């Protein structure tokens, strides 16, 4: 497996996890838990975007 395939797989897993967290946030009735889950999903999405940029050769990762 090439390095780029590994990155793509990791990014795909991270985005799936972020979507799972968003779905869980929508199902919960506790406002604090909803916010925590949404915040965690945003952090994972931001990290996956950064990894995606680095994997594509972008020297300026997103913040």
C-alpha cells in the first residue's frame, strides 16, 4: 500500500468518525453533550483537511 493510499484511508476514516459524532450530537438531548460532540467532530474534520492538504503537496496546511 502506498503512502498516499494510507493517507486517503486515514482521511476517509476520520471523516466517517466526524459524521458519526455529528449524528450522535443530533440524537442527544443534553445540550452540553451535543456541543461537545459537535466540537469534537469539527476538530476531526479540521485535522482531516490538514492531512489531506499535506498529502496533496500543499505546503500551507489549513488552520
